[in-house]
């Protein structure tokens, strides 16, 4: 089982390949003067109350980064360190967790340096330590004035990353039908979900109750203090926008310059988010089909028919493996993250129609972090333990069956899967969720730049306006790009890039509602 709510490493690579005025000031290190410009936030507070000096005054031991089995060590310009944070912020003097950080110092020297710019690449579950050095080419214009900093959030990769099941069990689970057609398939689907949760509980132990978005937002403010920044400067992508919104709510006076790109709708609950994504991916598929000269409705019906045939008889693929309906759908999703992936999708669909599932399976493997040796990454494991601790709603199978027609009306291709995902993702989860929707209201915060892409499949454009509205008047500022793919910055729009750069480098806030074609 997988969920399409994340900015995967493979999607990031696709975006990198695709990518490789007027207003007031945003808050900065010195708290810019007002006058006729937009107001800035009040002076920053000291951060999370009640944290012991042993935590807030710790000195980071920066040193050369080490490579892992998943990624080689970055170049000599990058340093790594470990930040100790309370496992439970309600018990700040208790046990701590080590959070892996990576940084590259500002290249312009101390006179030009603004501070640290913290990045979260989404998921939840994406490794910032692995992704940040790869992303430097996209944000190079910011590097002169900022230290580029990212981290592996708690429960992710080098920060006590959770592995809920082994490689053999993961591959075996790929045969479980995520769109069950009868009672036996439904029982197998829900049992697999429950078994996964049990594996997570066994692997994570007490940490399973302390990997929420709220916990990570508090970690961010601790990083700000330890890094020596008076205000938080932040760039959040995909799920990282939800994290940024939660941070702004918890610490509005500490907000400096926050960019939220590929925005998660904070007003959507579990079912609402699934409907949003169903619509977003169908829109992206429609645009892809139009680009190939096909009628979107007819093309979608053709793909839906292909998926039904694969459901009945999985296709042979390379290495003696077989392409299931769920894997085929996953393979279709990945190239929709960016127009650069569309030619690969065309070939994969053509091969599948001819009876060869190899190309779609290769795309699914990329999405699922499976390498040639059959080893899987743990991004989806971390994604699930974080999102199931966040989300309180647990739709039942009965409720889901009643909603399926609505999902299928939104998309004949993705609707069935996304509908069932609401029931299976956190089914019988070992710990309760924390909220129906995240609280992101941030009265008194400096302006936050919210960037929406009208062609975004994973985080549909409507979420940007809703995020800005919930941040509050005078805080959320929307910048729109009429483009394709997941995210906007670094995707080929000079208008978007210059607007974001002007905000982060000069404190110039674009006019709310600015549109980049």
C-alpha cells in the first residue's frame, strides 16, 4: 500500500530534471522598519517554553557528512551534525532523540549573510539530509546569503527512521489488492494494513506517539535557537507546507520569511484530502492526455480499462515479476508529478497495452524506493507513522464503500484507489490521531508567501488559497503559477523564481494574488 501525498525522492529527481512585484517587506533578522510597508511581526520570543538549557544551549558538532547505503556523501561544502531534542515535549527534561542535520554555509560571507534557511522536502518522511545537497542547484541563488539547512525529521532516515517490515514482506504485500472487489480481498487488504501498523509499533516503540507534525514543528524552533537565528526562515514543499503552517501557528512571533510551495489544504480532513488528490491527479492526467492529442474522457476510460484487465490478470514484467493493478497505478502517478515524465508515461502505457508491464513496474519501483537488488527505502514507513499520528479520522470500510461512487465520479482512474486508501491507510493503527485538520492560524506573524500551481497533481491549487485564508489576514500571501507538476519554484518560471527570491533575499512581499503565466 502506498499513498500519493508526498514529494518522493523520485519525484524530486523528476522536478530537478525539469527545473535543471511590488509589496512590503517580510520579517528578517533585524525586524525591518515599517513606515508605508507591510507590517512585520513583533520581536521573536525565546521559543518553546520550559526547555532546559542543556537542550537550548547545546553546541552542534559540525563535521564531514558520511554516505549511506541509499546515498553517497555530499561534497566537502556540506557539513552534518546531530541535534538533541526532547522525545516528549511535555517532559523536556526526559529522554532525547538525535536529529540528523545537514548544512552548507552561505557563500557570500558574514556581511551578506541573512541567516539559516531551513528546508523540508515533504512526505512526510522525506530525508532532508539526502535531498538538500541535490537541491542546491535549484536554490543556488539563495546560497550566497543563507546557510542552506535541512534535517531528517524524527522517525525519518538517520533520525531514528522507522522500518515497519522487511524487504521480502514489502514485496509480498505488493500482491495485496488495494482496490478490493469482494469480501476476501477486502479482508486481506485490511489485515495487511493492521499488520503494517503492528510492525511500526514494534519497530518504533514509544517513539510512535512522538513523531507528529506538532512535535517536528517544535523541533524546528529548537533548531532556530541552536543555530543562532532570531527568526525562522523556512522553505517548505508539499507536506512541508503543512509543517510550516503548524510552525507559524505555534510560534507566530518567530516567523521570518516562510515560503510554502505545493500547498497542502489545511482545511481538508482525511476524506477531503483524498478527494483533493483524486481531483488533482485526474487534472494532471487530463492535461497529459491532451498533450498527446487524446480526448481526456476517452483516454481516461482506456486507462481505467487497462487497469481492470491488469487487476484480473497481472502483466509479466522484467526479472520474473508481475505488474499488479496497484503497482500499475503507482507507475502512472509518478510521471504526472512533472511534464518531464510524460514521455516515459507514454511508453509505459503503450508497452502495457501490448502486454509488457516492465516499464510501468520500473516507474512504480522508483516511486516506492526499490533498487535493483530488491531493497526498499523507508520513506513510506515514516510517512505512515507520522500521518497516522496526525490524522484523527479513521473511516470504516462501510463508510468507504458508500463514498466510492463519489470518488469514481471524480476520477475513473484514481477514484477507487484513493477511496479505499482512506479506510486502509491507518486501519487499526496502534495509537490515536491528534486532529481532524491542522491548526495554522498565525495572527501577528510576518507575511508568509504561499505558492500554488494550477496544474499540481498531488497538492491541488485550491489548497494555496485555503492555506492563506487560514493563516489569517495580512499573513498569507498567494503567488499563483499557471503551470504543470508538483511545486512551482525551480520549475522553469522566471516570474515565480524571481518573486520567491525577492521575498527571501530582499524581504519584498509580492502583491497578494500575483499570477505568473
